[in-house]
C-alpha cells in the first residue's frame, strides 16, 4: 500500500546513537600496530541490546563478537581478525553488522567495513 510501512522498514533504537570502527584496516600479526579493530558504540539511553557479527565478502558469517548483550551508554567491542573456529581471517574486506534494539523493540542496523591485511 503506498505510504504504508513495508516489511523491510526498521525503526531506530535511539535517535543519536553512534557506531564507529577504529581502525578500519587491521593487520593482526602481533606486532602491536593495528592488530585488532575496536567497534565503539555510544547510546543516548541505557539497556540497548546489541548483536555484532562479522561477515566475509561472500556474505557468510565468520565471527560473532557479541550476541544479545545489554549495553551501557558507551561500549567497546574488539575483533582480532579471527573466525569463530579460531582461524585467521584471510586478506579481504569484511562487514561488521551491528544490530541494536531497545526495550520498546525499536531496531537499527549499522554496517561498517573492516579490511584485513596480513603480510604474506
């Protein structure tokens, strides 16, 4: 129906949440420089729930960082370049999918790229 909300619509969890990945290019080789990516989340309300997954360029989930975690106003999550089965992620561009929802059920999804560059 024109003007009606469709099945793909999402509501925002909070009006001013921010999500950023620092750095967005990692080289997890243990040299102490960009060995992991930190996902920084800031929320205007507490008790936002978060699920964060990492997907490869074929759209396959390779790592779950957190699932259904209750968050405070500021949260930091870390991806070390490993998959769920503890293997090194290959050189590629990955997508961090950050799903947020609040106690009223409002939902928002952020997608942030993270490149893995390992020395060969």
